[in-house]
């Protein structure tokens, strides 16, 4: 990958999820584009359900990743786990930041299902709103388990990186993919896990993380057929959900198994998204999504977009961030870079509103692109800030 000179103030967005790590440096000039990017697979077991299971293994993987790709050391990391809570709360009318902060901390325990001493809190004031009780200051409150945040922070520091913040991956996804379209939008990333966020403009009003995604489906196929994970991923791209099985080239048993895993898995993921929306709609004053944006490796699977749209009843478009110049994506699929790109910025760029267009269906991968099968083997705006750690020693 080309290595242009990096400004000391450049922030690299770092998206770490089960099975994959992506990094992006971006340019904002009316729109968000990727100047440099890199990606690499992570060994199984380093992350579990979005949380760091092995700090030392992740630190070593990040150290090698940044050394190989010559990326800047100032990073903003994204987190996405079921142990992060986002709540919208209404406070008495307040306009002083210190008063809002004190009021949030006073009321936080009534809104989050964890002891305050075990939580890292952050909030964003949305302004004054009219309610049946009169004017109120509306605030988005984010609470994460302290141990979750600190393990990400520790791995980054051990790798020699300098974290400038840790943010919700859902917030970064919205920042990167909001295109000015009016109305409420459902953003869904399906990769190592399923991460969804409902937003009004660039304000997240609901988010949920569902364990499992394309990576879990690939692991299931690999185990059933004695394949490598990479081989299983390629079979999904080749088989997809649209082409009749008799027209798909390759080993008939693997083709049938890949389609079976995909059909079952995609419907389960789509059902989880629909159920999450149903849960949100049951809340007082909840917004109804008007359209959806899909990002992550699932974008490349033929038929995934249609299945998500059919189950949720929403028009679905692909969410990717363009290159600032040829080669800006660094050979990484654009659908893997949206969250990393959003983490590299603190605010969504202002964009001209556009009408959503149907997402083109990806073509099945030709059989020639599949690697040979191996022999079977036994088988938020304001970032969440953990306790500061000492600066790492300067590299020689």
C-alpha cells in the first residue's frame, strides 16, 4: 500500500470486530472520502461478542498491523457489544454544560442496568424539546462497562498506539454514511457481528448489537465442510441467495451446504433486525425507520440486501465510503471501511440531501476466484474515555 506522509495530528479510525480489523484515514471536503485504508483478519478467539477476550493477542496483532501498513499512531477506536447502553432522557430545562453533566450523572442510575462505579458514561445534549410536561432538555446518554472499554484501551496502548478516544461503532457508522437524506434511517452493519442504529439525521435514537453475523455463518460452513474460514467466505460470495442451485458451479454438496447456511443465517439476522425495530416502536414517542442502509461484508453477498428489505419492509441501499483517490481503499472492500472512516472524524460532514436509490445486486463471484479446497482438518460524538494511561515510549 502506498504510504503518503501522515500529519502528526491525523487520527486513524480503528474498527475492531470478531475476525477482522480495519483502519482508515479520511479527507472531509464537503463529503467524507478515504485517503488510506488497511485491513487484516484476526485470529479466532481474540474478540468474543465484540469484547476483547485476549488483550495480549490483540495488542500483538495491532502492533504488526500498524507496522506493516505504516499507519499513524493516533487512533480512535470503536466498540460494539451488548454491554453498552444508549438511552434518551429528558431533563429539566438547562443550558449550562456543567448543570447538564451533573443532572445526567444524578439520573443515570435510574436509566442504566449497571452500577455507576462499573460504568464509563458519556452524553450529548440534543437541545430543548416540547413534551407533555413542558420544555425539557433532551440528552442521549451512553453507558459502557468499564472493563470493556479498558481492555480495548489496554490492547491499543500495548501495541504502541495513542488512543485519542473510544466511541460507539454505531455512532461512527451514522457519521460515515449519513447522506443528507431526510427522515429516519436504519443503519445496519453485518460482519463479525450485527450492529444496528436508528437515527434521525445524524442523531442516534436507538442502537443494538446482535452477536453473530457473516463471520459466524462462515465459521459454521467451515466446520461442516472442513474448509478454511477464507474458503467459506468465498463460497458465500459465489453461491449467494439468488442463483438457482443447479446453475451454481462447484462441488454440489458444498454449494448446497453454503446455500443452506446462508438462508438460515440471513433470515435469522433479518428477523433480529425486525424484532429490534418492533421493540423500539413499542416505546413512547419512538421513530419509525423510513429506509435502511446496509454496510459490512454482507453487502457483497448476492440476495442479502433483498432478504433484509423483504423481512423489514424497508427499501435498502448499500452504504460505502468512496476513495479520495485511486487506491485509497488499499485493496480492502469498500463495504468493510464505513465504521473505520466514521471513527476518523468527530462530526458528520454536511451533505446535500439526496433521494435513496435501490442498491444494485452484487454479481456472484465466478468459480475461478475460489481458492482450492484444503484437506479436511480435525476440528458520539463525545468519545468514551477510560482512565488515562501513561504515554508509550517513543519508538527508536
